[in-house]
């Protein structure tokens, strides 16, 4: 019985981690798409061009950089090494920051609920 209880909680924690990874992945891809494709054409300087993502030889490196930026934005840390450049990017970044509050609240609330079940 105790094993079932423990495995259920470990599975719940695993699902929580997978949700966080999925949200970060989805927003990282969306961020790159917005910065690379949806900015006005007259804008030469975007997130992708300013930080050299268009010059990176591997798609993996672009993906990691975009996800890193999104994760620091979601966590409302924002180290400042990467930042939004155009007005469209700034608007999307503000939406991600507001969503980050809900994201962090959901993750922490779920984690506390799971840990609380151990009592």
C-alpha cells in the first residue's frame, strides 16, 4: 500500500516536470518563430539577429538559446543577457512574464500539494 502511494506521488511529480518542459519547449519555439518570421520587414534588428541566432550553425543551439530566454522570462529572473529587441517582441515578452506568474504559481501549488500528501 505504501509503495502504491509513493509511486503515485512520484508519477505526479514526473507529470509536473513534463508539463514544465512542454510549456518551455512550446514557448521557446513560438518565441523564435515570432522573432524570426513575424517582425515587420523594415526592422533589421530582432532578437534573432542581435544575438546571432541566425548565424548559429546548428538548429539545436538556436533552440537552446530560445528556451533559455523563455525559461528565465517565465521564472521572472531575466538575467539580462538576452532580451526583447522590437516592440512586437516586447509585447510578447510581457505576455510571457504575466503567464510566468501563473506558471510559477501552478507549479509551486501542485508541488506543495504533492508533498503535503506525504503527511
